[in-house]
C-alpha cells in the first residue's frame, strides 16, 4: 500500500512538472540558453576589436573564423595582416591557417574606413609572402569599385614585383570580388555556408552582418549596427553572437552631437542585453566596443544587469 501511495504521488508530481513546463514554453518563460562548448573544428580569432578611435591597444576591426584549418576574414581594419601573422607559428602563434599566404577568403560588412583601410595590405602582403591564387572578397555594392581603385593605386608596385629582379606569381595579387545586395546565401564551400543579412547602420544604405554555418557552430557577426528587426529574425538559434556595442553609461558624458549620433549607428549595452535575451546565444562576444574610458568589466556589468547569459568583452588576439 505504501509503495502504491508513493507511486501515485510521484505520478502527480511528474504531471504537475510537465504541465508547468508546457506553460513555460508557451509563455516564453522557460530559459532556453544555448550551451557554449570549445571546438577543435571552428575557432574565432579577434585580429582587431577597434573602432575609428586610434587606440594603441585595439587594432582595426577584423575577425578570423577558422574552420578545419581554413581562415575566413571578416572586415579589414588597419593592422589585420600583422595581427594574423602574430598568431601564426612563424611569429610564435599556433595557427598555421593565419600564415599570411593562407589568407584567401574575406568578407566585408560595409565600406566604412575603419573596416577597410587594411584592404590593400590584405590584397598585397599575402601575395608577396606566397599566395598564388586570387583573393576572394565577398561584400556589398561598392566593394568592386573600391577594389579596382586600390589595384590602380598600387599598379607600379604590382608591375615591379611581377617584372623586376624577383618576379612574383601573376595570380596572388588578383581579386575576385563577389558583390551582393540583400539577404541570402553569399558563399559556400566544404567548410562553411555564409549568409548575409541587412542591418541598420545610420545612413549607410548597404550594411550587413554575416552568419557562418560551420560543421559544429552557427556564428552571427553583427557588423556595425543599431538594433533592428532583421538581425533578430536572422540570428535565431545561433551558438555565438558577436556584436558591436557602446557604453550606455558613458554616452551621457559625450557632447549632444555624439549623444544623437551613436544611437542611430550603434547598439547600447542596454539594447544589446535585450537582443541577447531574445536570441539566447550560448556565448555573447562584444567587439567594436565604444567604451570611452570604461573598463571591459564595466561594459559587461552594464549588460549583465539585464542579461544573465555567458558574455565576454573580447580583446585583440583572443580565441574562442
């Protein structure tokens, strides 16, 4: 009899628990945070987390997504090639993928100068170091125009390297530009499928984020963006969200002009917390941080006041 009573109570408890979970799911109250796990297949390397401000501690904006020892670069801020070289075995690093001649695939979010002033370096230095095939660059409208003018600007350098005393190969300096407009799949190979999604970045007509689908991770990169509906719709079920941010607390000490400007072009800590609460990534990584004197810990604290998931304010040369 005692056993039957215990079983009856257990069944009632399980029934109550299942009913509670069903209600929680329907009302969205059940926490569905993804779990972050390190990967041997896919690594994220922050080559630069900087902004237009020339902070010596933060190189220009650039990320390397390495999948099965193949690098994919997102954005070309100043210093990206030397940062990549620093992570290669030749200069004491551990990523052979970031040996400069191995950099062959790259993606642009938009054409702001702090995301593109490293572009000539990306084209030319890996070629000088031995890249023997054209660089593939995926980007929004305007990328081809920019590329044509960079190659024209360096025409004499290319000519002397091709036909001088130490001739280089005639392929590695070339660029295969793949422009796109609007949301959709923009690149695919055996390692990744890359989707572009339009974001809102002030008055920029063509600004995008990317989602990298690798064998074991779904990674979203916001690019420069203010909060927008399209990002929320496209970035569901991501394992890792890499998102730009500015300090809401420090904005109040900026001039009226900048207090008006930044909310139109970028995302505050409070806004990012709300975005993360909706997307619930396994890991939220901050980059392109406008801290204005705040420590990385202070920036994280502004977000964790609202968002309780795993979050890291990334620094140059960190790996995830």
